C-alpha cells in the first residue's frame, strides 16, 4: 500500500519468514552455524530456543534452504499438536514416502527402511520440528526413540527441535532426562541490541529497495521510540515500523515522526510495562523509579533503626516522644 510512496519495491516489514530478509547478527549466525553443523556432522539431537518473535522460524527457513542445497533429505513439521501416530504419518509424508501404511508398526518399519536406504546412498536425513515447545512429553519420548537407529559412528536421523523457552523447561524435567542426554547441541536466541535493531531496519529497507535510507525515513528520535517499544524483538520491530509507515502514508509524510510510533504503540497496547513482561519475560515495576524509591525508603528506615539501637539513644528517643 505504501511501497511506492516511500520508493520501495516491496513491503520491508512483512511478517512472513523470508530468508532474503535475514539479518546476520553474531548470535543469529552462530545459531544457524550450530544447526547446520549439527545436521551435516550427524550429531543427533539439536535444540534451538528463543522468546516469541526473536527470529526462530526465519532461522529454520534458512536452515531448510541450506539442507536443500546440501541435498540432505529432510522433513519439516510446523504443527506438532497431534497424536503420536499422526505425527509419524506426517513425518513419513513430508519425507515423500508414498503409500504410508495404516498401523504404527508398519509405519515404523517404513521409516526404518527409508533411513537405511538414505544412509546406503551416502546421504543424511534430518527432521526439523518447529513450535516444539508444544510437544507433549510422550511425543518427545517417541521422537527420542526414532534416533535409536544408528551405525557404530553416526545417527541415521538428525532431529532439530525449535521452540520457545518452555521447551528448555520440558527438557530439563526429570521425566525427560533421557531426551536431554541425547541433545548434542543447544542454543538460545536473545533479543537484538539497540545497534542491531538499527542494522535490522536498515537491512530490511535495503532489501525492499531503499538502501541507506533508514535514518531518512526513521530519524533518530523516531528510532528511539521504536527501540523503546520493541525491546529488540524483531517481530515487534516489524509490527511497529509497518504500522508507522501506514500512518505516514496516510498523512503523506516522507519522514516518520515519533508521534506516529507512539500512536501505533498505543493502538497495539504496547506499553513499556506490558511489552517487556510479555515479550521478553522480564518483570518490570509499575512506575518508573519505583524500585529506586523503595530502596531509598528502606535505607532510611534501617538508618533510623540503627540510631535507635545505639547505646543511650533509646532514652533520648523516649524523652522526645514524651
């Protein structure tokens, strides 16, 4: 809608996880390298976790592109809220196995034969499960059993689990200790730093046809408001910037003013307190400076108490009170 007005060839802040918009921060590069290395070196279990909107699915898309170029046989499951039998059926179908059998025993036999055939051809097989924090413990245990097919040197199935921090909590539970012991590589994504958010916006605009124009469209005061409300969460950066560009287009403003970002944040209810708590899991105080004020009051109270406990002070205190 606003692309032509701002000289863009496409929408720079769309939500779809397009690898063309991948912004290579040090942590994202390290995470992608860990995922790729874990699969190609046949490490078995690899786990990637991160808060909502930190770019996990985009990393998965980049990984799938790499696996495709490397001719790695792979299946991608993005909705694991199914039964054990349905999950196995989905996996077989995504691997391209035809005429999937009806019983569980037959499906497992098909899967075993497929893994052995790929191995005999000198290939690697990978299963990537997104939203893995939704997997019930019984399904995680079923997935662990899939890795039992192995040679003396390699696992025949490489499993990549990608999910929110709840996945870490599940894997750390006593009932899943056998799954946890199978994990060879584990990585966690963090929100972007302020400098990375600036680079992220610039990268998006560059891919969309406006290289070097980030500060022209989003000047420093506006950028400061984006940083304030996004907390480094890429998905929130996209939402805020896209909404601000829509507002700017409606007002025929080539430069996005801070007030436009404030308006978007208000409409989306992205208050500082709520956004920080919900998107990053970090508790925040109700009022700015409230914690500092509480500390000062506590210190004053302790000092008064200390003076009262000094020898001779109790009598003086009574005299004054009387």
